[in-house]
C-alpha cells in the first residue's frame, strides 16, 4: 500500500487554500511573499531613533564667529 505522505495540515493563512509542502504553511510563493511583506512592513513601521552622539556633533552652519 503506497500512501502519499501528504499531511492535511493547515490551510494557507492568506487565502485559505490547501498549503503546499514547499511553501508551508502557505499555498505558494505568492502568499508567502504577502506574509513576508506584512512582516517587513511591521518591522519598518518602527521609527528609527537618531543617535544622540551624531546629533551632538551637528552644529548650525553659517555661524557668525568671524563677526565678533
Ligand atoms: Zn495562499
């Protein structure tokens, strides 16, 4: 008896289609990319903090030091 080792598994979380083993838990690369983009969007949504050290070195240009 040759039974295919195809586990039912969970459906694709993106489109609810049967997931493909290669792209589990997604049904394909497309849905995998969709999930990846969502994940990346969440990461990039985090505001970048400016380094205080760099901010300290930044001085206003065009100072009137020569004119005393
Ligand atoms: Zn899908």
